């Protein structure tokens, strides 16, 4: 299933009409997909940014629950179970969250098949991390959704033309919505400027 997402991403990139370098950005599951694309051998962009990537959960389910999920995947892959992720897990900025008109549309469930495929891909990525372009990894140190320890372990083993890792004390899962979002955006842009060798107006995102 996730391999299909990578094919779709490659197709979109092939049809983009860019005037400058492309940076692929992904958050959480999107971060995992960005890292999977980086390792796939597909045509590389100028660089990758993976924010709070799903390489391991901060609170992974018990082994027996994962076993049940694997059995359900064989007979009822569309069965959904709650993620247990609340808005307080995503950001410390309550005022910002309350101002979002679509906060109630966040996914509160995940299908068994999606979960199993995501876990399978995350474990494959952790075996031999590699990328065909520069990589920036970012993570909040108080992320209760995806594991910052897994991101650190991935970074330590990562083979890439260049790599950088930035962690943010007390920040939660959605760095772009957290109290540190201005600093995070500044860090992204500074990294892009260095990797592109250009100003942000000349970089495709």
C-alpha cells in the first residue's frame, strides 16, 4: 500500500513545472513517506525534510495487541481502531488549536491495514537508513505521538550526502503548530537556503 504512495509521489514530482530546486517535506506519517522515498532510489529532489517522522510510536501498543492487529489484517483489514491522539498531544498552543476551523476533522482512527503497513515500513527504514539527497530531521522533545529516540537512532545510522537533526525542548508532535513554530520555520528556511545555494524565492517547495 505505501509503495503505491511512493509511486504517486514520483508521478506528481515528474509533472511539476519548477523554476528551481525541489524540497520534499513530510510530517509524521508524511515524514515516514519522505524518508521511504529518499531510500527508494527514485529520482531525488534537492533535499528532504522529515518532521516528527513515524519511525516508532512514543507509546507503542502491547505485543499481544499488535498480534491481534496482524490477525485482523488477514480477515478484516478495513477494521478501524482509535489512535488515542488528542489535540493536547499535538501542540502546547491551545489558543492556536482552538482557532482552527477544522480541528474536529483530525483523524481519530486508523485501519488495521494502514497500521500494519506503516509499522512494516518503519522497521524496514530503521534497518539501514539511507538517502539520495541531503536530509533534515526535526522532532519535539515532548512528542507523545512519535518517538524522538527512534528519530535520533535513525539519524545516527543515516547514510546521506549530508544530514542534520534539530530537536526542540518541550515541543510536541506538530512543530508547525507548536509554540516554537516561528523558530522551526526559520530553521527550515535556513537549511533550505544552504542546501539549495539560493534564497527561498528560488526554491521549489
